[in-house]
């Protein structure tokens, strides 16, 4: 009888010890998670870097099954980039021919436009396999119909029309424009020097006075929009450098804050696409 009681006591302490160790391991695991290089991100990883020197950014939805993005390679003091297309169903990446040094791509109706990774080169268009140089500038973005695109040049925003190959000044000031329906979003810092932070503005595609949408002692970058909902990357200054995190907004109401190192967000219907240190992510936010 005594032996049985001792055995029960031993088993009891073993169970308690296992449970306690499990709690310690779980707690330790949480601590490790919070200090790893890649924090826990939201959504599904759909693409990972293939090479150590590979980077990627500025993704855009072509449609629900395809994503176009900038693929970059660095090494020996040199950086090169190109435009690539990811099929999200087959996970096959196809490099776009004649897109060397390309960046910030957009596509509509089978026509591809993109700038250069130097942010000062010409905007190129590829249609039916033919490459053309249109205008000097960067960050091109189509309108919904694909009949025109907005771009930035010399700290100003312009609209290029394919109908007559004309380009007109939209607004003096602004970078990284995004054309959604009849509204153009862009990032801008006040020209009078009163505010050194970048904020998100909007302006009608017919011109007029911009409306400031974000404010505060932080910088907001790279707006992307879909049917009035838009996303951007927010950089919070911690005293030494910017700690980047993507802020997802629905008509200016914050619905998701991503961990640091997330950025370059893109939106289509109920999906958020963004880059992070460990890959391209898709998050369904509705």
C-alpha cells in the first residue's frame, strides 16, 4: 500500500513538473518570438526570397491570381532590379523581358508601365512585346480604364494621356501617386518647411486643392487604394531611425497595424498584400 501511495505521489509530481516546464517553455517561446528577426506577421506568406542577396518590393495585384513586383539583387556595390510576375496559384515567377533597372510597375489591359530604380530615369511602357520610352519621371500609376497614368517628376505630379500623348501638370508637389477612381492619393511634405514629415494627401484627378489625410510626428509613405479604401506605410521615428510598420486603413479608420519591418502595402477588395523580411504576405482584412 505504501509503495502504491509513493508511486502515486511520484506520478503526481512528474505531471506537475511537466505542466510547469510546459508553461516555462511556452513563456520562453513568446519571449523568443518577440525578439526574432522576423516578428509574427499577419496573413499567408505567398513568396519567399530565393537567394540571400535577393530583395523585392512595390507589389501590385494584376488580378486575383497574379501579382507584379520589383525583384532586386545586390552585390559588390551594385544593385540591379527587374519586374517580375508571380502566379499565386502555381507559385511560378516570370521575369518581364526588357525590364532591367525597372521599379514601381503597374499594368492595365495588357499594358505594362514602370519607372527605374534610380527614381530619375524614364518611364517605360511594354505593350505587345514592344518597349517604348514615354516621359521622364517615376512612380507611374494607371487610372482604372488604363487610358492615362499619373506620375511624379521634379517634385510635381503630372498626368499622361495615351489618347494624344499629352501630359499636364496636376499639382506642384508630391511623390508616389496612386490613382483610384477619380481621386489621386500621394505623399507630400509641406513646401514651406513648417512640417518635415511626409503625410498622405488626396486630390481630384481634374486638379484643385489637395486634402491632407494624415498628420502627426511621423511620416506616411506610398499610398495604395482600391474603391476608396487605401493603405500606406507609416514610419515612426524613435530618436535614431525610422521604425517602419504598415498601417492599414479603411476610410481613415485603423483596422490593422502590422509589426515593424512590414511595408509596401497594396489593397484589392478584401485582401492586403505587403512585403516583410521573410516574404510577400497576403492578409484578408474583411
